[in-house]
C-alpha cells in the first residue's frame, strides 16, 4: 500500500512536470518519490538538509516571487519552525503548503520527540491556515489538485501508515473539490435503525479505523452509531450541525486533548449555536516514553477499542 506521503509527492510531481511554478523543498533525503524530483526536475526541487526553519523562510521567499511552494518534513518538526510559519507565511500572506509526515504516534518507537501529539493545537492557532488530516489516498490525491489550483497557507498531516480498511472508503464517491469543501463525510453503520440511543463519533486519519470498530460494537448492542470523517480540522465547519441529533457526540483523536481535534469540534457546535452532549477521547496529557508498537501504545494509553467503547457506554 503506497504511503500518503509518496502518493502526494508522486502526484504533485506529475503536476509539476506541466507547471514550472511548482516547487518542492525537502528536509528528508531518503525516499524514491523524492529521487525522481531530484533527477527529472532539478530546478524545481530543493534539498534543504536538516534545517526546517531555513526551509520555511526559503519557501516564503519563493512564494513571494510567485511560485507554488511545498515544504516536506517529519510532522514532529513543525513545532521547530512554528515561528517562521507565523511570521514569514501567515503574517506575510505567503501561501505555502506544509507537508508533515507521520502524525500522532506514527514514528513509535522513536520516542515522544518524534511523535507530534499536540500539533493540531498549535498549528490551528495560526491565523488563516487550513489543516487537513486525510483518511486515505483518494483524499490525498484530491488535496494535490486543491493545493495546486487554490494556493493557501495549509498544513497537511500525513499518516505514516493507516488501516487497510480505510483505503476502500470513497471508492464509490466523487472525491473532488466539492467533497473537500464540505470538510467532512459521514460513514454510517445503519445509523437511525431504531436503537434506543444513538452515538456519532467524529475522528480523522488513523483513528477512523478504531472509530469504525467501536461503531460496529455499539450497533451490535442495539445502539445506533455513525462515524464522521472530519478530515478538514481547520476551518472546522458543520454544514448541517442540527442533523447531528444524537444522544452523544464523541470526538476521538490521537492527540492530547487541550486545544486539539475534539476542541475544534466543540467550537464548531458552539459557533453554530447548537448544544450537544459531547465526550472527548484522546491521549493522556503526558509524553509517552514507553517503547512498543503504535498499536501497543494506543492500547495502553486509553485508546484501545475496548476502552473507547467502555468510555462511551459509561457516558451514555
């Protein structure tokens, strides 16, 4: 299964062959999807070395000169160049696209320094930025088109790996600009089938896999459940917020809770003037130094399918 990073960079390469204004700046040196840029589009590819802050300032300069600029590095280093993104891009109005690879616990077991579990919180504080967390490569491919055709300051959060079942989503749906403009998509398991209670789970990216497993279990217990792929974290908008008339709204994220994904959903409901019973579920507010696989660390830090299910039942 092709990674989200390679899918984006490879599809961007095809666009770049036809548009000389597209430029890619990379802090990472070791991917075949980057090698083809280096070999075939050397005037549109820049290897910045391990210098994320300089890469952002360089990108801002290229953007100011009319280029469509993409900067790629590990998502954990977005915090390192937050100041440059704020001053050189957000304040200066330079519409670059920041590609952050491996969000949440994706680089486990490299330790907490490599696992950005607060990046939604600080990145969404920037004025004018858009943030996307795609579920699969169908959405990733359309994000290439969006960023090329409508340059803005954006942060795209790539999963290093993602559950196989997520790749089949949207096969029968038109993933186009209208799809992205909605910001979210409802994935339903017989919601509204007549259960005594109903739950709607909002999630994005990797955690959608677990959200769907929990929804299936709730359905098996006679509780109507649906899952919302909320892939555009900012701006967080609900096209029809009053449609989410459930007994419980759940937000599920691979982030610490303060100012994170769940906070964004809560704000969307508040801004729409709609009161809902909301349960936020995420990682504990601590840095995880324990070694282990991503699955193990999720399971031992409150995000196992069983624990998520129990938290929802207790809240109901």
